[in-house]
C-alpha cells in the first residue's frame, strides 16, 4: 500500500459546482498535511495547509480526519481557472520528509 | 521574489553523460529537497538536506548524488545518466523539515537518450 493515496480522477465538473477530493495516508504518526495545486508542466504551488481544526480560504476548505487517516479538500463554486491537478502532501511522521500523493486531476467545464 | 531557482530548465543528455542540476533559494530556508516527477508516479523524493551540512537519502536515491554547498544552494548530480532518469526534477525548500510548507522551483525537464 502506498503511504499517501489519491484518486487520480479526472473529476469533470461544471462551473459553479462543488467538488471534494480525499487523500488517505497510512502512517498514523504523520503530523503535517498540505494541499498543493499543479498546473500542466508547472511546479506544484502551495494551496493551503491542513490543520487539525480544519482550514478555510475563500472557496477552499481543507479538513483532517485523524481517526480515518485522510485529509480532504472541498472547492465550492468551481471556476474554469480551478482546472489543475491537486496534490496532497504528508509529513512522514518521525522523519523529515514530505510524501506526495500522485494527484487528482480536476477539469471544470463551461 | 525569486524564491527557488533551478538551472537548467531543459536538458538532453546521452546515456553515460554526467551533469549537475543547480538549485538556489533566497528565503533563508534551512531544508532543501530534490524530487523527480514521472507520469502516474507522483513526486518522489530523491535526497533531502535537513540543514546546511547534512544530506539524507529519500525514496529513490540510486544513480544520484547531492551537495549542500551552503545554506542557499543544493545541487543534484547524475554521474552516468540512464534513460530511466528521464524525468522532471523539482527542487524545493522549507523553513524547517516536515512541519512547514515547502516551496518549489520551476523544474528541470531532463531527457536521457
């Protein structure tokens, strides 16, 4: 089993829709969690950190479920410009490494 | 705001050739990382440097060496390039290891023929 797993998608949604992605992790000692956005042929860019209490930034909400070992990203009122690949990153507990999921591809359709 | 700068952006090598990928950050970050990204495989950690003077292996270190030249610079060397090393390479840095977000350079597209 991979240490961090994501559904690769693609998720095709109409503009204005709400879409949610999950990312599961296997190491219960993981402590830090992040969502990154990656556009085609570009570098990953930090979207938001995921705190134990959840985190909201405009249309984006990230949550952590430690009991079930997953993090989620909710995007409300999707825009065409949200089309990208969304990567989750997990701090490998007990070490100093970020482990990334393979990414979930989102396409927002007009 | 330069952030993390990688050079070169593109490179084509012949099998057996060597090269060094350069990375520099101007954010006074302690930790630096090298990742490779392949289709369907996501980002895989090659090597990382928790702080100046230290380096450690990641998931896929074979065929690579690194040097943390100073706090700003972290280079990745391919001693004898192989077609399996065709990939996109990203350098990243973070204020500390693990607990804080990482910032990425623009990537180096390497093709080994």
